[in-house]
C-alpha cells in the first residue's frame, strides 16, 4: 500500500504527570485538526490512574491509547525520584515498545515517534525501526538550555549547584543562583542527576526537539537555539500549547459567576497547581496576607502537605480533608464579599481569561505560566518544586512580567510581605508596568499560534 496517500501517524510516549500530558495532548489535537494526522499515545501502565483515564477518554477519537506492560522496578531504592523511575522504566521498556511499534509501522503511515523528556532511552526502539524520533519539552527553552550545557557544567564544577558562590550563566538568560537551578540537579550523588546527564546526551541524538514555548517570552534563547548547529538537533518552538477552556463543572460555574460580579481587573487569582500546597503555618500567613492587602481574590485552597522531592509518590495530591478548616478563625467571614475561597479546584484557563482577573499568584509551573501570559495576566511567582525556581528567575528578571516575594530567614513568606506585594501588583506603579508587559506578551502568544498554523 502507498503510505504517501494515507494519513500521517505519530506515536507519543508521555510521562506520568498530567502537566506533561496536557501540552502533548494539545499538540496532538492541533496536528489532527490542522494537518489530519492520526495519533497513538503509548503509556506506562504502572502510572495509569482514574484522572488520566478520564482525561484520555475526553480526547478525539483520532487519538488512541496503548499501554506498555508493567515494567519491573522493585530493584530500585524506595526513595528513588519519580524521574529516575521513569527513566529506568523507559530503558527497560524498549523491547515491549518495539513490539507495539512494529504493527503500527505496517498498519499506519507512521512518520514520527515523540518521547517525553524523561523517556529518551525508549527512542532506541524507534531508531531500530528507522522511525524519526523527537523529544518534546513540555516546559521551556531555559530547561533545554540547561540540559544542553549540563555536561560542561558538570565538568566545570565539583560541588552541588546549591553550594555555588556565583550564579550559573546560561546563554540568553539572566544569571541563575545555584539553589534556583532545577531541583533534579541539586544532588550530584543522586541517581537522578546521573540520568539527567544521560538525557542530555540523548537530546543531542534526536532528530528534533519540540518545546512548549513561544519566541517572545525567551527571545535571546530562541534566536540561539533555533539556528542550525553541528552536533545538535533542530529546535522548534510549538507553544503556547494550552487548553482553550476547562471542563464544565458546578464548581467552575460558581467561580465564574462570582467573577462576573467583580470590577474589571480587580481580582487576584491564587493557585499553586494540581500538586501545590504549603505548611499549616504558611497557609495561615498567606490567608492573613491576602486579607491585609484589601484586594479582591479567588483562592484555590488545598490542605497542607509536606511536598516530597523524591520517591514514587512524588506526584501525590494533597490530603482530601476539607482544606477550609485550616484557615485562620474568622477569615472567611471577614473577607466575605471581597474574596472567594474554593476547595481544591477552579477552572484556571477560564478564570485567567475572565475580564475581572487582574493578577495571578502562582507556583510558576510552565503550563500555568503560559496560560497566564496567553491571557495577558501579570504574576506574583511563588515557586515550589521542579523547574519552577528557574522559571521564576526568568519571568521576573528576563521576561519582566512578574514579581517575587522575599522570604524570612526560616523560609516563610509572612503576611506583611504577601500584603505588600499583592497591593503593589494590583494597584501600584510596578503592577501597572507588569500589566502592560503582560498584554504585550498576550499579543505575541496569539501571533505565535497563528504562525504555527501557517508554517507547520
């Protein structure tokens, strides 16, 4: 059969995090809608859950899902980072992946295999079958730049990044203090660090790298990385890959109706992503800081947890207990009419798009950051884990569209600091400057999507 007359087909191998699956799914839908592709997702079965299954069932029928058999990982230490476990699973899945790709190669016009950032060893299966293989970066060019330079940095420094006396200099970015570097790289003795060095090598062996960003938010790095360079694959910016709307729900309708009754640009949206939470003390300081600011707010509240940086339950959600019980006594009564606190979830993309939303207090996860920029909403950044600290440096000092809180010596952001920064963002001169810059990036984000449609 002549493959040239059949719909092109792509296989994606996502990681386990929903924050990775969301942009991959948006790219898949784009390829289906604009270029009539068909798509197969291949998943690691041990990380399948009800949330993922519900999300996958909502995708177009042109996207089908296959599952690798459970990959034995019992020999790994119990405290192994999830990124280590995914990397090992990808390496051990190669023969099984080969068995899944082989029939697709004969039954479809399979034109590419695209792997998640921590699944690069699995590309060996595609290489063996001579299928062009790509890496997709659900975060930004800053992450990619760091990984490209990691072997050189590893040779230059003998200490951990958090011990560095001077900031790390990466082309196209403001200096990044060592402790702000990607958390996966903060312990050279950890197996995860060794795997990141391996991924750095494999990134350079790919046929291309797709990055969920747009040039205007990282202009210098985009100019450098999108040029052809010997020994490095072509880099393509394919963002912002964000959802147009959140799933309809009773909670979402309540949030949006409340926003409808608020003045234009008056509400600070407060949310720390699907896994973000704080200690009980920090949660109380945040509440009292929001109250003291006198600003309107919509707060997605989760119960306090101690976020783990390693282990197989790294992505465990906060406790299911009613988070409202952790608020300071009388807080809800005192802020009634000014603030709305919703437990666990809000329709973020719709909230950020609402005319009443004027600021976003965020963990600076990349999906949330792109959603905020695509809607022209300036940010207060409060990074928690992963690459969020690096993102924060870039958004404050590079893109210049965000403010950052200053912690006490014990790491707590106190109510006075929170109140000060919130008031400055929502009604101060600095906030006005950031709002203007955010609107400029909103225009650039829309233009990037138009260019993607035109040129892909």
